């Protein structure tokens, strides 16, 4: 994204980097399907550190592969080693223990806030971790999200699990209560996009909102217009990218990646995928 293409300095976007699915081990040499995941995460963090436009980093879960406390410490150590100074927000993935995330991410640059507030935008972090590898957003979390959304601000909702099927094995472990999630946000016209991790691939999918509804006794041209489709952006993993042709975890011969979002005051949202 070339920022010189934007309209004016006052429309300078909020820029955030989404990273996801690091799958670290206690050993700094740990391999996940043949890939050194700590080395891959280092490449991503250094790339982010060198991009002075980035205002925030959002980590959307699955820090650990072996569920060790040392893997959490390795993540923190690497953040400091790479010189990340911008705030890092985070969500738990299905592999993570929320208590360990809170413990190890308790000091700067990490922050536990679940809403990032700006004059024209809000970024909402939605917990989708359940007791199984699949996702589930609790009713309490959906109510909290609805209360947090301000009608006069554009919205980006971020979560770990994907609320739209992507067409390969990971759908078995996607968001289980998709209908409840979409129903909870369907009345909001200011949600510009959803962003998730978990799928180990960069995709852009759309979910059509409410269909056009004709109001009784009104001419068709005065009908309520259809709600604009909501776009789901999925994030490449810092660890491995899944091979969608395999019914199970298998890695493509690709390096790590992450996603950047540009949020403009007029509601425009752009996104780039960075592959390393």
C-alpha cells in the first residue's frame, strides 16, 4: 500500500499488523512440520519493526505448539530482541492457555485491552477459544461486543477462529456457533470487516448480510436496501502455511507471513499480505 495514493494527510490511516499462529516450542530450535517456527517468527517481527507506519500489532492466537511455559517466554524474549515498541494486543487461540498469556504478556509492549478506540474507528478483539480445538463465542462475549460497538465509528472485529468455512480440513475446527455470531452483529451497518487467524492461509471471503426487505405499503424503489457484504480476511501464519489439498496438517513450501490493515477515517479499509 503506497500511502501517497491516499487523499490527504488528515486521512492518514491507522495501520495495524496482524500476526497469528506462531506454534512455538520450549526449544528455540523446535521444528513444526520441518519449519523452525521461532526463526520464522523472528523474520516477521523484524519486518514489522522496520515498518515505521505500523501503529499496532494484533496477535490472533496459537502462540504455542507444545503448551510449555517456556514457549510463551520465547515469544516475549523475541519481541524484545526484535525491538517491537508499538502496542501488542492479543487473543487466545485453541492451543493457548489464557492464564499464561495474561501472565507472560503483562508488561509493555503487551496490552490486554479488547477494544482499540480511535475517533473514527474501533478494533474489537473477540474471544473464540473453547474447551475443544474448535471455536465458540460465548453469549456473554457477544453481548460484550454489542455493547462495545459505537454506532458512530467504523468497526474491525478480530478473532482467532474463522466464522466462514474456507474449504479444507480446518473447517472441522472453525467457529461452531457461526449463526449466533452473525446474528449478533447483523444489525450493525458499521462493521467493515472481520479478521481471523487459525487457517494458516491468507484469504478474502465475503458473507452476505440481511437480504433486501420490502416495507409493506411502500413502492419497491423505497424498499430497505440489502446490507453490504461483510468481508472476512484470514491471516497467513508466522509458522507454516497449510496445504489445503491434504486432509490434515501439512505444510506448503512457503515462508512465514502476516497481514497489514489500513483503516481510513472515511471508513475505507485496505489490506496487504506480507510474505517472507
